[in-house]
């Protein structure tokens, strides 16, 4: 199985009416407003819904903002429409995204007492990323997209029928996380980015290096785990093949240690490989139809420099090895789910001045092997990225509006009921039965649907966010090097917050919102189905106290992406803001009509 050569473009990836999508200006403004609502003005009770508009005050900056609501939300995750305006001189005046970014910068500076000189640049970078994605989409729709020449390659084997729609879903996220202030911020030059970005439907060959065997660093959880790397091409005797993301090779090619190794033939640059790989939603994880390869990229994407740290390389293989029995148990108990393993990594171990492997090269050229999809799919099903299914706008063939096209509320509720019982039980069982924290946010889950668009299986991926509870895995963690064991562990509360956020706030709430867009009056019923699914699991598993509290309506933790970015924290150290649980509200709310009074004067 392999991808077709050349730039991949699936006709079904383009919506019937591309013009219905918002422009970059409007999308960036709405995303900033989402963040302010969730993390700043909302928790400080500086918001109100009045006559179908959201009013939002920045109390320290002294600004009152307004935007029309396309649909109100029980969770406060409203859908906006039209421009953002501010009250100025007794009138409502439109606020463009740069001014809104400046207001946000000023409010956070006054609130925290510190400044962040990178913040406005990162928002501008995100705007540039959204603009580039929209432009590439228009070019593909009009047939003017540039297609890069492909390397000579043997005729590919016939691709499975699901592959085109799957890749289109991975490459359809034009706007990114709607509760992150800089969801499309990308480091580096835009020309470099666009050559390798999923939004531009990028397909390209890897750079192949031949490395002397004694200079290879690798670990494997099973004997054949590195085979996907070795079969990519031939190397001279005494060497091993190391594939490299071509963008990363350009970033590291002038490293003195690498230049010296190339000069003495310890490393041989073999040039581009023959097999094309497609960019997936994470940018640095690529897929050839058989295997996922997760590369390092010395580029900041949203929050972080996206390189595989040495402990992450070893940690992925360690988790695959020690969790083999646990993951097999979950798959047997919940056959509607599976976890993609990461059984190997390979990198370059060139000695530095101190005699130890140069860390910049070890981490910079580290590649993690992740299982492909074929062995985990049910016959006749199509995998789709959950983030694409749940997108606010129908940007890909797997969007929920396409899966349920022409269906009424009854069918939508049936779809939802089926999906929840595939998604929730294995995540809860992993935590309560195995002390395992999965990270099932929208970009880490694939929804496998049958020919009728109904959910048949879910696949969880990316072990980087998977953690162990120390009280359940003390021996396992003690057997690992401390630098590997530390990042693999979360305490019970931290792990639970991560599970609830990823599962219910990031994933379930956003997919529910996309369903509610189709049938707005069903939102309370949709949340009731979520509560029923949680209750069903709790009843079968002795209702652990954490689930009892969840069912009772304790606040849900929402990751504070805006404040994390402002404070320049690592993602691992991100805090949470509490959201009023919709579980109890859904039982009582039947009318989401606008409130007529604000808790503060609209005049500020």
C-alpha cells in the first residue's frame, strides 16, 4: 500500500460552497474572543448574552466588545457570526483582529503585571497560517495549485478506497483549535511551511541518510519494529537508513558535527527517497499509507518547539512495551476501540565534544515509528480525524454534516449514542482499571465510520500524551531511567483533569457542538446522552468517586491555552479554568433564549 506520487488532492475534500467559510480576519477575531470568553472575562463574570448578542468586557483595559451569536451553547462555547464590535463614543464600531489582539495583550499585561513581547507576533503568524491555508484551498478549487515534481518511483500498489478521504480529513483543518489564541502559528518562512503543511495537501519524499551502524541510536519494543524504516530504501554495507523530514534536514544541515560526519562518510546524504509521504494534521507526523513516522521539527507550532526530546523517544517505546498487556485487555473488552502503538525509534548518535551523543542531532533527527491503520480497521470502514468531523465549518469530506447529510434529529441522536459508547468506556477503563491516562483530544482520535456514515470504531494515537499513575505503576516507573520515568507520570488528580478535559471539553463538547449546529434544539438531549453514557459506565464499575462528582455536575476543567501561551509555559504545565457542567443544566434547560439583562452596565 502506498500513496500516489505527486501532490495529493481529493476532489471530495473541497466543500460545495468554499465561499461560505470565514476569511482569516474573521476567523482569528472569533478565536481570540473564544479565548477571552473562556479564560478571562467569563470566569470574572464580565459577560452576558443580550438580545442574541454576546457582550464581553475587558475590565482592566476598559473595553466592551459585542458579537452576534449564531447559536448559544450550554457550555458557553457559543458560535459567533459577523464582526466583533466595540462600544466607542456611544456607537458600536467594528474591531479588526489586530486591534482585538492589542486589547487582549493590554488586558493580560494589566492582569498579570508582566508582558509578552512574542504574543502579537504569534497571533500575526497564526493569521498568516490561516490565510495561506485558505489561499491554497482556493487554488486547488480553481485548479491553479502548484504541484511539485515527484521523484521517480515504481508504480504504487492500488491504494485502499478509504485512504483519500482519510488524508483529506487530516489535511482539512484550516482554522485549528478554536480555543487557542494562535492555533495556526508556525515558525520559519511561509514558503518553507507551505511546502510541508497539511493545509496545502502536501505530499513529498523524505530525505534519506545512510549512517554507519555504530552511530545509530534506536530502541525497539519488538524484533520487527524498525522494518518500516529499513524498507524505505537501500544503503551501503555497514550502514543503516535514517529517514529525515526534509524541512528538518534544511534546518540542521549546517550543524558542524553533521558537516564533519558527512565529510568523512560516517553519514552519507542519499538525497530524496522514492516513497511519497503525506503531512497529517500535526505537521511533523507523516503517513505513506503503511506507517506513520513522527519526526522532529525545530519549528514552533502553536506552543512548542516540535522536536522529539530524548526522553520522548525512549518513552514511546517503553510505553509500547510495558502497556502491551493493558492495551490488549482494553481492545478485548472494548472491541470498538484500539490504540496505535509506537514500537520503535531511530536517530543519529554522533559524539559531541564530551564524547556523548550530540543532543541537538540525537533529538533533531529522532523519528518515532507508529503503527499504520490497516491492521486496526474493520473491513468496509473509513477512518476520519475526529477534529475534522467536529470542525466548526465543513472543510472536509468527513465533517459531521456530510456524514449525516439529509438526516433528521432522530438519526443524529442515534449516531451520537453509538459514538459515545465507543469513545468513553475505554478511556474511563484505562484510568480506573489500569492507572493509564489517555489523551483523547480531537487530534488524537480517529473515527472509523461504515458506508452509512455510522461510527464503528475509534482509534487512539500519539503516546506522547499518555501517562501512568505512579500509585499503580511504581515498579514500572522505577525500572526506567529517571529522565524517562518522570515525564511519563501524572498524579491521580492531574491525570483525571487531563482525561476530563481532553475527553469531555476538547472532544465530546466540540463534536456535540457540530451536531447541535445541524439541529440546534437538540443540544440538551445531546448532553443528556453524554451523561447517560457516563452513568452507564459508572453503574457497571462501582461508580468511583471521581465519576460520582462528574455526574453530580462539578465544574469541568478546560485547558487555559490563552494564559499558558501568555505565561510561556510548557504544555505539560498548563493550568485549567472551571466550566459550569452541562450535565445538570441539560436536564432543565429547554429554551436557550437570550437573557435580557447584563450583570454589568453595557457602558462599562
